C-alpha cells in the first residue's frame, strides 16, 4: 500500500501526482484530466476535498475555493458542480 508522494495514472489518460495515505489520494496533489483540465489542491479519500483550484485546459481558473466530496461548494456548502 502506497503512502507518501506518488503518481497514479488511469487508462482514460487522467493522472494524479501527490500525496497518498494507505493507498488512497490524501493530502496535497494535482489531478490532470485527459481533456487538459487540472485540479491543484487538497484531496481526501481519493477525491477533491478541502481548498483547491480548478483550471481549464487553456490555463484559465474555473474555480478557486472549497471542495466537498469532489464538488465545488460556496460558503453555504451548496454544490456549484455535479
């Protein structure tokens, strides 16, 4: 079981570079998506969780703020993405 820094790749072309704990993405990392988008920030239990920034493929910032269970949320914890 991986713990510490590492890289995970998926057949889809997605890739994660960052912290692992007991085999799951946990801590700080970068998730690169096959479409060119990326997320940089906190992870927990293999998903985007905590503070993070999502970039479009062209490098523009799509969202910068809190994430809960892989979804961007506003200050009232209402989901902004599905």
